[in-house]
C-alpha cells in the first residue's frame, strides 16, 4: 500500500496515528471498504513502520532531542539556508520566513554506510516532513495556527503553498521541560527542484497574553535573531536506524551575528554578514573605507582619490588628493610666472598661484660699467632699464686710494678709473701733524704730496734736549727717541748696573735682579730660610715660624711629630687618649692611648660577682663583666642535718633549699638474735 507517489508515502507515514479516524470514516461515511480490510490496512502500516524503525526512543539532552539524528547541515540534502526574513504585519503580528536550501554536495555514504539523509531510502529521495523550533518556556502557544492567511505554510520556489499543522511538544530532559513548536506536512523531497529557495513561514501573535514573544529573538530559546541553532528540519519517519525516531535533523547554521557579534570600531559588516559562517573579525568584518566614514574632500582644493570607495581610511590625508595650481591655473599669463612651489600650492587664482615677473624674469640689461642692476633687481617688478638699473658715477665705480682724493664734482663724473676720478693727496689732505717740539712742518708743507711725518716734517730727538744724570742711564735707542725730558730719554740704573753683591748662603740675587731698580742688598737680594733648604721627614713636622728660621738641616728646621700630629685614633669605649696625648711623640695606639676595662665601667650588683680577670677584661655592661653568684659565693651554709648538693659550687642561688640536700635518717638498730633452741 505504500508504493507509488510521494503523497501516498506521506499517507503511509502517518497512517498509524490516523488509523482510527480513517477506519471510522470508511465504515460510516462511504462504506467503501469492509471493517476487516480497514484493520488489515492498519496492521500493514504498523508492520511496515516496525520493519523500518526500531521501537526504542533515545532522546538526547540537546535540541532536537532525537538521539543520534544527524544535525550537520553538510550531511543533509535539505537544509535551512540561514536566510530568515521577519515582517511586521498591519495588525502588529510578526511573520518570519525561513529559507530552504538544497545541498547537492552532501555525502552519499558516511563511514561506509548509505547516508539516508542525502540519498533517501526505499526508492524515495531524502525528504523533510517536520519543521521544529525550540521556544522559550513562556512562549508556548504564542504562534498562530490553522488555515488562515497568517497560519504556518511551506511555499515552494514555484509558489506552490501548503498549509502546515502545528502542535506543541513538551520534552522533559534532566529535570527541565523544553517546549517545541512542531510543524508537520512540510513534504519536501530532494528530487523536487522547487525545494531550492522554498520557505517555511510562521506568525507570532501580538495578542498572546503570556511573555513578550514577538520577534524571533524573543520567541526562541537561544535568543538569536534567526533562532540559530534552535531550528531544524525532520525527515519522514520511514528510515531504518537503531533506537531513534529520526535520522536527519539539520540545525539552523550559525552565522556571524551569532558566532562573532558586532564588528569593532573601524570595521563594518562584510557583504552577506548575516549569511557568513564566521567567528572571527576577519571572517565577518572588513575595515571601513573612506566612503563608509563619509570623508569630505572639499572642492576645489581636494578631490577624492581614485578608488575612494574602497580605500581604507578615515582622514582627509588617507582619502583625498590635494588639487594644486597646475590643475586650476595652468597658465599664469605673459606678465606673471608660477610661484615657487607652484606644483604643490593649493590655489585657484592667478594671485594665489602666480607672481608678477621681475627684472630678472624679463632679462633687462644694465650695460656696464655705467649702469648696474638695482640692489633688489631680482625682486623688482619691472621690464625697463629705468625700472631695473641704477646709473653709476665715480663714487659708485672708484674708491680713491690712500694717497689720492676725489676730484671736484666727482659725483657727476662718469669715470671708472682712479686717474679719471681722483688726484694725489698733500700733507695737509692727509692731516699730517708735526708734533712740536719733536717735529716741525717742512717748508712748502701745504703743497707737498705726502702722507707721512717723514715726508712732511723735520724731526727732533733726545740728544737735542737731554743729558742723563749719574743715577740714570740712556734709554735704548736714545739717539732716535723723540723726547725732551729725563723720563722720556733716560732709565734708572738697576742692581746689575750698580754692581750690588748678595752674600750666600742666606742671601741670593732676586729673580729679576738685572731689571730691579736698586743699589742696596735689601733692594737687590732675597734672604733664604728653612723652606728653601729643608723638607721635614714623615715622622717630623715644621718648627713654629720655620719660614723665618735661617737653617739648612732637619735639626734646625723640624720637630718630631706627636700623637695628635699623626692622628692616632683611640677606639672607644675601651681605648682613650693619654693625658698628654697632644704632646706625646708617637704614632701607635700603645704610645698614645690608655686601655679601659670592666673596672672602669661596671660595679656588679649584690646577686652578681666579678668575672675572672675582671680588671683586665674589656666590657661596659653587667653581662660582659659579671657572673651570677652561686651557693659558695654568698655563702650558703647547710644545716647539720643537711649536706651540700653535688653541684653546690655552680648552683645560682642563695637559699638552702636550692643548695642543700637533707641527710637521710640513721638506720634502725637490728633486733637481737633469737635465743638458741633448747
């Protein structure tokens, strides 16, 4: 009975659940078959189901709770494409349509066994009978059902539409009950070309009085905008498998919105973001471009770079090319020239991009030697000689030499040589002064051409005026010195001139003896003292006032060093300076310091005694200098009935109890022996 077309197969698959109703209809309404035949058909359908399915139901802990059914879209011939469209209707209800995909790349075998989810079974193509959604517990019964315009339907690619039946299933798993909306009668077969692009549409009811279940993100358990992965397609029950109701249950694939989320700053969603199966930034997002940021390139000075819409950038420098003068002002005209840096100047007018031409640009010629370029020739705006050149006269072209002077009216003479512009200077022109009384003007002084005293003056010298006194001598060059006084012409005699003798060893010539003005020993000689002859040894020091002592030996100039001179340190507290430390000749602690011991610091208390060697022991505390007293130190005398303890001499105590032991009582007298026997 189950052979034939697809509709007949669908009837067989549901016959076991509809058998009773079909039997009642057959007998009461049409009388077409006998009761026995109806029972036979029921028995046949049940037997066929048992042959192709195991009776055990193994629910797993995860949606869709069908145990080992294959949830991978890649293994199934008919899958959910991930294309989900939501539409808000005029009445406020929301209709959602799930796209269907025909997977021609599914594997025909898995682990060496036929993949029924791909190739089908028993001569029938792989198929989908149910569509299931895992909803929030509070959204049960929130979907519209029935044959109305908003009821659930499957719409094939060619427009063929079938109404779907909706029922709700509560599935207890691990102490929690999950709610599934199950839509049956989908009836899509992989050998039907109209499966590709088909849609399943359901409507969420705004009037639902429970929780807010409008919109897939509010309806679905996952909270995803597409319900992924809590949506699945279920094949018809007639497939063989161990302990399972279904073999094929491809879940809605997850895409970037579920696997990755929002793109970070500086990135945008890739085209088809909602349909990309990616979990990383690079899979789901791409860097934002100039166009995305809306970077402005203000005209006329900026223009979008080629490929502006695809350039990754957010700044003008990244996205725009500056527009320079050559583009906006390609020609400066005959009276102007491009400004320096013209190619990189942002300008749109001649004034912004060009400068007026100057004398140099026009190449104005200034004929030498009587015309020269003006000082700012290269920046003067002009094209004529009058504008660009200065005329030149003698002052511009000639500098009279030191022996010449400008001719009269030379400011108007166009000349270029000294002979043309200058005449020789006279003594008067050169301002030569013949200083009296040593120099007098030569005859004809005003007309003499000359520029020196020798050319213009007659000279006078010391021999003409001075005779040096006996204590003086003639200066070097006396005959050519211009002078008329003793000070100008003579020098005082020196020690050497006067032959002053210094008697050694304690009197020697001063360092500049030959130039010192003097005629006596104090003026010409230096006295010698100890520092000039002696260096005291390491254990000696300079005598007081040794700089005034005339001596040549250590004994005459030095004293032995004392403890203070040698800076001998007496380390406290156990070493102190001797009373005459500053006067003692010495350089060791033994010579300069007195030792200090316990006797200088400590007096032991009544319960303490001096340590052995107390007087020579270095210490300044009770602990360093004293020992506790023991029994014999007090002394403790034991009573006649007591005896010293064995360690009596080392016990620290002053009491008999600690220092003495009680003596044992004397032994009792022995009893007399018994009398001898009779």
